[in-house]
C-alpha cells in the first residue's frame, strides 16, 4: 500500500469512530467494559495489533520528514499497543479503564480521534 492509501484507510477508520462517538456516546464505554472482561477478545486484539504494526514497520519503516513518517509512527504505536495487550493485559486494562471512566478524558479522546482522522485524510490528499 502507498502512504496515501494507508493514511486514507486510517483517516476513514478514525472518523468512523468519531462519528459513532457522537451518535452513540456510551457505545465505546460499554464496549471496553465488556471487552476487558473477555480474555480471548483481548488476546485476539493484541495479536491483530501486533501483526498489523509489525507488517507496517517491516514494509514502511521510513524516517524522513514528510507524511511518510506519520505512517511509520502509526505502525510503531500499533505494534506497541499489541505488545502491551499481550505482555501486560491486566495493566493495559487497568490504565485504559481509568481513562474510559473519566468524562474529561472521554471528551478529549473524542476530539483527538476526530482531529487525527481529519489530519490523516488531509495528508492522504496531498
């Protein structure tokens, strides 16, 4: 995949999450609560994140000052998330539940996801 395709994919993904957060404000809170109690789902999501992050890094580990570095950093962050979920799932769940449990954090998360989606989509058009 090209930089533009990857950025567009993640931009659409993040904007869909942001729209869902506006239309169904409690959806992700309920989702996380049920997800954190389901060990197989947690393991599967960690494995998927690890694989996606690894594939992105192997095929796209370019550290130059352009939109390409956004794709590289995204790959590393996804890989890190997968490692944390697999290596220390209880710690990951505990930290995440603290964030999800605070209204101010949720509002900030919603804004960040929307802005990240817009940035990724904008970069994909440049």
